[in-house]
C-alpha cells in the first residue's frame, strides 16, 4: 500500500446480530478499507466475512434482518442510514456463482438491466454497455445467450453487469471459487487493471489467495468470533501472520509457500535462530518473505539430510474397476461422444484423482459407474462383472458417492438419524447400530451436533456428515466430487487427513478436483479426461512434468512447485517436488532429526 | 445490429397471449372437431412461415401432446362404449353412436390445438420481452415481473438439482425401498433438499436484484421497450377475422356451433 491511499470506508465498533440469534456475528469491529486498492478480507469459515460484505452493500439489515450497532461511513456519508437502493450507486456486488445474479437471458439484456434500474436514459445505454464489455474483454459477446458462455466468461459478464453502473467500490464474494486455473488468472488480472487504470476500490473475500496476494494492498483478518484480529498493509499483516507467535494459532488461507514457512517456524519456534529471525522480520527487516533468507535460517539449524524422500507407491489390491474400449454419448448428441475407445483401471487401495476441464465428462463417468446413465459402449467392470449387470442395491453397497453439494444426500431431521438411516438395512442389532453411530459421530467430530438438523450445519460439518453417512455402510470404494469445494483451509486439511486415514484402512478413494495441490499431496494414481479419452498416470510427478497435456486439459502445476524450484535453485539439497506436504515434511524432518534440535 | 427475427417472433407477446386466450376460449366451447382442426392447421402454417421454427421441431415438441390426445380419445372411446344399448356401431361388448365419435374427436382435437397454440407462443416469444410487455403494457410491477423471469431462468437448474438429489438418495438406498410407507414418503425426502436449495437460490437471486437497484417503487427506464405497433393490431384483427370466417363457413355447412357441455345436441 502506498502513502497516497486513504481510507474511504470506516467501521466503528460495529456489532451485528442476526434476527432470532443471540450471538453476534460481527463483534465490536473497527476497521478501515482503503481507496483505489485491493482490500482482502481473510478468516475462517463462519467468522463473518460474508456478513461484513452484506453489511457494506446494504443487504444487512434491509434484506437480512438483525441488529446493527456502531458506525459505518463512506467519505463521511453514514452508510447505515443510506437505503439499499441508493447504495447500489456506490457499491457493486459480485457473487461467488454468477448464475445467482443473472436476471435475464442474454449478455446485452443483463447489462441493460442494471442501467434500467438506475433510470439511465436508453440512448446512453448502448455506449455504456459497450464500454463495460470492453473493460472485461468481452465486447464480442454482446449478442450471446448467457447459457452459451463458459464459467469464466459468465463471471466476467457478471462483473461487467456490475461495472456498467460505474460504482467506485466493488464487493467480491469469492469470485473465482467456481473457475478453472486459466479463468482465475484472467479475473485477477482484470481486478488489477480495474484498480490501477480505472481507480476502483475492491473489497474481496477469496480462498484462492495465491494469485491475489501479489496484487493485494490492504488486508483485514477476522477472528473466528467475529472480532478484528489484524488489519493493515499486506506486508504488515503477513509479517504478523508468519512471524508473530501471538497469531500462530490462526491459519487463514495463505499461499502454500507461506503455509509451509509458517508451519515450520511454529514447529521450531523454540530454536534460537528461529526466534531471532522472527523478531527481525517483525521489526520490519528485509522483505516479508525471502526464500534465500529462509534457506539460510534452515541451514543455521543444522539440518540432517535424509537419503531420499519416501515416495508413495500404488497398492495393487485384490479387485479392480476396469474400463476397456469405453464409449458414451448422450442420446441427443450422438455426434459429440464424451468417451471413445478409452481404457483405465482403478485397483483396490488406490487414491485416485480424476481431472479434466469443465464439460469433459467427469460427472458423466460417475453417472455411468452408478448406473444413472447408460447404455455405454465397450466394457466397464467392477470386480470382473459389467456395471450394467450389477444389482443396484449390491452395487451401492460396494461404491459410495459424496456429492459436491452434501445437502443432496440428507433425508433425516437430525445428524444422528442421518447416520442411523444408513444402517437401516444392516444386520446389526439396534444396540450395535447405536454404538456404531456414536463411533462415527466421534470420529468425524460431529458428536456435539448429533441432535442438530443436517441442513443447519456449517459447510465443513455437512461435508464430514456426508462422508460419514456413506462410509458407515462399509463401502469399499468412495467417490468424492470436489471434496474441497466451499471449505476453508483448516476444514480442508482436516477432511483430507480423514480421507488419508480411510485410505490407510484400505478404502479406495476417487476424487474429482480442480485443486492440483490436493492431487500432488494425496493421489497415487491420476486419471486425466481430455479429448474423449482418459489418460492414466501412476504418480503426480509424471503428470505435472507433461506441460503439453497440462495446457490441453486446462490444468496447472501445483502452486508449491514454483517455491520448490526456487529453493532447489538456491540449494540443490532441497528436493524439487510438486507436493506441499512433501516439502513441508522435508523441512520438518531434516531439523527434527538433527542433534541440535534434540539438545 | 439487424433484427433477424421473423414476423411472428416480432409480434408483441401480449397481443399473442390475448389471441391465444380468445382462440382457446372459442375452441373450448366449439362443437365438432373441424373448427379446432382448422385453427390447428392455421397455427402450424403461421409458425412454419412466420418464425424460425421448422416442421420437424414442431413435431418433436408436440408429440407428447399428440400422444396425450390420442390416449385421451382412446379411453373416452372405451368409457363411452360401456353400457350403451342399441348403439349402431358395436364392437365386442362396446357400443357407440355417431354423436359419441364426434364428441370424442372434438375433445381430442381441443387438447391438441390448445397445445399447439401454447407451443407456438413459447417458440416465438422471448421470455424477457414477455416480462417487459407485461410491465409496460399490462402495468405489472417490475419487481414481480423480474421475479417471475428469475423463477423461469431457474427451471433447468432445478431440474438438474432434482436429478442430482434423486441419484444421491438412490445411492443411499431410498429408491430401492420395497415397503409401501417408504415408497409413499420417498417424494418428501426429495422435497426437503430441493426446497432448501430452491429457497437459498431464490433468496440469493432476490438479494442480487435488490443490490442491482431493483427495489419497490423504482423509476426504471427501458433499453428496448416493447410497444404494441400497428402491425401487431393488424395481426390481431386479421387473425380474428380469419377465425370468424372459418366459424361462419363451418356453421353454414352445419359443422360448427357453440356448446358449453360435452355432448352434441
């Protein structure tokens, strides 16, 4: 943040409690948001980030009712007294899912809708619409239907429909959550242009911080209880998050390099060189983070180098799921087959990542496996028997599916009943069933929520419940559709650890994901869907070294690889890896095993 | 930008809606199938010549209604045939009079022609224009108009949601339940997640509309306002004149009259 930037929004002791709730979501919150820069709001799920955006936009308390105390001003204007309709002149709001904010069917109508509501004369609209579309690089899409656009294009049009009204402030609620890597990079580049060229002020909540951190200028970190934990320039906040022991317990979504360094510094915080390094950094010495300095610190701690990094190996179990010459097309579109003469296999005990750009047929493959679609060409066998010949009840005892939206699976009114429901056809006695349910509630940290309605749980809890409800029936193979979707960093880590535990117990896991870090960290087999074929890879390194395929399948190398490469260039003892867990483990093990640490 | 829409697609939606209502009313109270048949043929001709819709697309869209209509006529034939004594037309234990055949054919043609009119309306009307003309010509409030449009936009999404929930629950064994109680309660288990999802989506949509300035009492302008033009009035009047001519001609031939009952008198 440079000295020219001035605060434009000031919140003074804001406390907000939703109607019919007793605990405030935002608690005595005083903060400033700066003009003409990117303000990032960080914090765990449920800490009040979205509530803060709703408060700024005016949705609270006019749309979502509740009690607000405190003051909130924009350049001296009391926002709390400004009606929602008038706030749309100052604030533009972009939702996570662009479909949530489209009101019409074509790009042109969508942009005109915003202008019409502001009472702009029709003769001015033509030029304004063109300008807004040019701003997001979509001028040629003016006459297109919204359903013809890709996810990234839809988000750009949603942004254009906000920009068309020329609000000085843009409020963005996880705008890239549904986008692939290429579209994400485009949106962030666009945001940077909006700030630097068009002098917009951006307030953003975002989990994909890797691309955002380099362009962010001001950051606000909220505590899980809705109070302010930290605020300031990006560098100030990062210094405290990385080096201040007072914030070691907070793990908001940071870049993977930062996560690894933070973890390592916390783990060895008692070592004198680490203490001194953290103190120097907190005093503002040098850059916020410098790979070379970190390596020097690591070397000062006398690392003992391992002979090699243990690599995961495929287990090759008893049964397999195998496709031979598999082909499928939807009945309406025989000219566009999704698969054609493709082969793949999944062995018992594999941890498989199923990758591919949107629309390549990942969900269709799942539907074929679960007999929700058919008939297919070629062969698709589970344990040597064609999928189409399996009795569905028996098939679903072998394979479970955790949907992207866990709510789709819920059928009962309490968490406990939900698990009990999965056991209704089990030969266990009532007492044994109850004991099993208790075990699963404990294992998935749901014991204290046993009597809550499943629909009232948090995103992380819903995901855990949906996995538990599937696994309690004892399926051997579990498919997970984007398990990290809508999860904050802590929840994501907890869930992945739970899945790893299941994998160790012999459960075969197949996850669909766009998160390459998860692939590098956990999968021991990868299936990439591209151009009607499924290409198998026995390890993530094999895939991520294939740059041509990565580009063709709209994939990207994991974020940590750049960091690993940087460190490896500086010190060839540091391994060149794609997995953040492997790199973290390397730095921890080399010190944990050193004599100095034990002394 | 040049307007590539054809004659029927350019007509004001309210004019088309009014015509459909009038024709539906006339068809509903007309006796003998020839009036419905004539209106049906006229609709097909107008649709194929005055829009981008092809005959193949029309057949595809209306085959469900054709099936319903044929099924309806078949079951009516069975029901009418039971217990009719001294009927001139007999088959096994069934018997019919000539009047029975006309009644059944009239009812079947009513279903088919009204369906055709509805398909023609949907095929040639942009939903956005329909809402605009309801707001501008019928003075519906913009909030209600756009809320209806948003609900219409969500229909395909909700359909996907239903399929997804059905599969999720099938995997959990709900579909495979054999006992009657479970079968009867199955739709409710589908409704709970669907309603939750629909309510959330609806709420987000309403919030998005308010954030974009669509609030009660808003003074809106319109980028492409809909109007009822002279061509619209001409289309309206000429359709009514042609309909009246058909009715009069058929009446002269003894093949048309109004009736509010189901039987020919």
